[in-house]
């Protein structure tokens, strides 16, 4: 019997490729991103973000996670599989302003969950200009709550390395332009800084 080695090789490569995709089956992952192993999927997408198919799937995964998370994230158990700080890092790599806006809307929706504050702080560190653009459209009250949540997340993400000498530059990562007096949303970045100063002035337990 003659074997078609190229066909066999192609099938083997296809099977290996599918097995190597920690997001598979992708349709099922999008239906329910809150599954064991989602962290491996996010890591995989982060490493392959330049691949157009993975980038588009990453965008869908972030949007789906944010849309579904509200009702089930009020009081997650300690084993809750989806790390929103890692999802914030993925949103940074995707670098889509609309998606970042949706992420900020979710993590600052008035939820007091500290895990979401940590994610808000992480996204601000990575994408301060985009986050500030989103905050600029908020009402004054909502912006005040959001800046406090972001500041709390920053202070805890950087604990104990953040202090009253380095907090301003440390909190914005490489986005130092938001510290300039003539930056369009400088007033909002100063609100984040003021909240940070208050938090850093509190005695540690």
C-alpha cells in the first residue's frame, strides 16, 4: 500500500497546531471565557498578538469578557479563573481605543471589587493617554470615583516601591507626556495623582 506522506504530514501538523492553541475551541471560549486555562489563552494571545487572527480573537475575547463579567463578578470565589490585570495587559497590546474605553467603563463602573481596581491601575500604567481620554467623557462624580479606583490599584500594584517621590512618573509608565502642564487632560491626571498622594499618606497596616 502506498502512503501519501505529504497528506499525512499535513494532517499531523494541523493536529499539532490545534493542540498547541490553548484558546481552542475558540468558539466555546468566546461563549464562556471564565474557564480553567483562560490564563494560558491570554498568555498565548499576548505572545502572538502580531498575528491578525490572534489579534482579532483577542479583541473579541476582551469585549466578551467585559460584557459577561458584570453579573458574575460581584463576589467571585478565590478560584475565579479570569485575571483582569492580565486582560488589561492584553488590551494594551491590542491597542484599540474603543476596546480600552469599554474596559475602563467596566473596571470603573462603581464596583468596589479590589481585583478590578488592580486591573484599572495596570491599564492606566500602560495606557494612560487612552484611559484619560475615556475619563474625560465621564460626569464629574463618576470621574472622581474612577480616578480613586485607578489610584488605589496603582498604589497596590506598586507596593512597596511607590512613594511620595516617585509616584507621578511611576504611575504612568512610559507615558510621561501626561505629566506635562499643557497636556490636554492634565487636570484629570492630576486628580489621579492627588488620590495617589492621599492613599500613600495613609499608614500601612
